[in-house]
């Protein structure tokens, strides 16, 4: 049992976003599928985040590494958007996050990221070799203000207010099994910095207990596992390679946790205490963080340095009262994502004639609000200056709930594809965290 708490840089102060200087390739077999896969990590512009592009599928669909795309899978992290998914991405995401590489386009010709060394050393080495560069936009920071707690059985994960940086403490506790199966109790703590991640966490390999192997193989998992990338823990300890640390298992759990936290899309100022937790609870925490960030934005508690006020909106959109349906843009993530609010009041002109005895905001106006925010996102690009974003098609429309006077409509738009004369976005409207409408919108960009 040990604790590792080396010094590292604080993250409470805002910093510039970063991307790679040049592309870097990784090739190898997936730990679970056993399939040979090529990954090319390319530079990306500010606000892109980390996005995976499935080069092996028609139309090369994109899956963004974010909390809403995380899906529960056995023994691995999975992100999915529509029918496209990418799994076992946590080690690559951890390396990107720890090295402060916020924006990258990851081209992959299969569904699983290569396992390589079973840890993150090779990913760190490759990313270090090509280097990174600062971008003009600032990296979002989010500080835990009140404890956030997720639990499943005996496993728990708690996020507490931090001291200007991210610190993690992991309590590993595997009880011994009947028949001589090894038990393990380990505690590790560390402060996130690029240096101590590479030295103390990245080399920690994935592991499995010997009594689990048969069941995992029966489930079709672990086809790419071998003694070089996976520790198999038997009654007497690892069956092949020696442990790199006595607490290597707990260190690998922290590696996985950092990779899953990367899906939050922010630098975290928090102290995390994890007890027997895994990917499922990591995902639950990321999604709770996203919910809390949304709540702060809706209640006006969040810093809105990346948004637009009404005067800035009017400079981008041709719409004017009474048809301008956005009050404020509260979040802009490059050209990839935007969030806005619309305060719905009884004074809206459409309530005079639309069910005046039972006023409900028309669904078509919710779609119009989505379209206007998409226009803001598309027209921010310098190459689109002086153009109009004209709605071309609306697909996958679902109206899921009523919007009434007194509601604050939260509008979210995310870019699916952006070309010089075409924009394709996914949009949602929420009230108090409840989804009320969603659609996919396509635009053609015309000269004004």
C-alpha cells in the first residue's frame, strides 16, 4: 500500500487550448476484438475537442468524446453516436488529457482503439514526439463546489471541492475468492500533471484475475490480450510478468478514470475519491458533472466568457424581433458546439393566437430556435462572413414535452458535418434538464 502525491501545476487558472503540431500514427490489435487497427491522431482547431472518425464506415461518421456519448460496456469505455461507436478509447484519451492536448481528430479504421502496451506509455511517447501547439481559445475550467456522489453497491466515486487542481485517490479492494483466488487491497493518490502521469500512471497495465478469464473469453472479450499488455493475477500474483509497482492495479484504475474524465471536456478543479469503482461509475460521474454545469449555466452561476450577448447575436443573425428566438448564447465550443437560452414569457406574441387559454410554445418555433443557434455556430467562421445559413432539411424530429410561459428553454446544437457550402447539425431543446425537442438540421450557405 502506498500513496503517490507528487507536485504538479495547478489548473484553476485559465490556459490556452492546445492541439498537436503534426499527425501521429498508432497501429496494433484491440485488447478485446483482437483486430488489427490503424489510428491516426491529427491536429484540430480550437473547440473541436477529441473526435473519432470511423474511416472504415460509409460517410466516415464522427463520434465526439463527450459525456452524452458514453455508453455502458463490459470492461471498457465506449462512446457512440448513432450507429457508430468506438471502444477501449480510455488509454488514448487519458494520454491526451494528461498532456493537455484538448483538440484532436482521431481517424480509426475499426471500432476498437489498439491496446498497444495495455497502458498509455506508447500513446504518451508518440504524442510527445510530435509535440503540441497553443491555440487562441481558452480551455474551459470547471470547479466542484458541492460534493457529487455516485454509487453502485460497494463501489463509490466522490468528487469534492479541490484546491485549484485535480487530485485523485483510488481505494482498490478485491476480496479473496474461495478456491485460492488472489485478493488485493491498494491505495494510491496523485495530483494530475503531465510529468507524474507519464512517470507514475501511464505504465500501469490493464489486468484481469485468473478466475475471470474463462467468462471473459466466453463473452467474446480479451481476444487481443497477451502477457505483454495484460496482467493475469493468479493465487500467487501475476502469472507472467512481474508487477511494475506493488500497487500497479490501483494505478491502472486511475489511468482508466483519467481517460473517462476526459469526456467531460474541461479541466477539473476537484478532489476525487474512488472506491472499487470502474468504467460504469466513471461514466455516471462525468454525466453528473455535465448536469451540474448545465444547472449552473441555467441559473446564471457559470462564467459566460465563451458566450455571446444579444448585441453580438444581432451581428451574426439577420433575424429581428419578434422572430429572434435566442436571448443569449451561454457556451461556444469552437465551431463544434453551442448552447443558448430563450426565456419563454406570456408576452411572446405567438401566445395571443396559439392556444391562448392553454399557452404552449409551438414546436415549429422550437425548431426555429434550434436553427437560429445553428446559424450562429456556422456563421462564426471567417469563411462564412457575409453568408446566410438557409435551412435545407429537417430530419429525425421528435417533440417530447410542452414548453409553457415561465420556462427557460435551453437550446443545444452540435456540428455533425461542416463544409464550405453545407452545414449539418444535431439540435436539442431542454427545460430544467428535461428533453422537450430534438432534430437534425441541414443548411446551405448562400451569399447574402
